């Protein structure tokens, strides 16, 4: 997957008080993604864009669009990525 395809899948991080605490407590980051994106495509896009391996991806459809909750190996990796994308 190239960067252009990945940016069409992962649209932006979703930052709220709840998702902010998910970084520290569960090593998860929430993203708004393309409504047609699959979990495996989301994981591939995260790997392409941020060079981090996603352990698990859960999705839900909300009024904000489709959200992807991406779990990373440990809190340090999630915290590093959250800092890189401007969450922390």
C-alpha cells in the first residue's frame, strides 16, 4: 500500500477526553476512517503512514463517521504515535 491510498483510508485522529485517556490506559488511538475501509486495510494504512504495527483494530459507526480504535503493542508505542500526530 502506498501513502496516497493510506491517506484515503485513515482520514484523521479523533481526539476527545475519552480517546485521550485510552492512549494511557489501553494503548489505543482512535481514528476517523473511510466508511468502506476494512480492519485489515486500516491496519495496513497505519503501518504505511506511521510505521507502527497495529495489534488489533475495532471499528464502529457513529455520527462523526466510522471510527477505528487501533491497539498497539504497549503504551510507549501508542504514546509516541499520539505525540507524533499531535494528540498529546
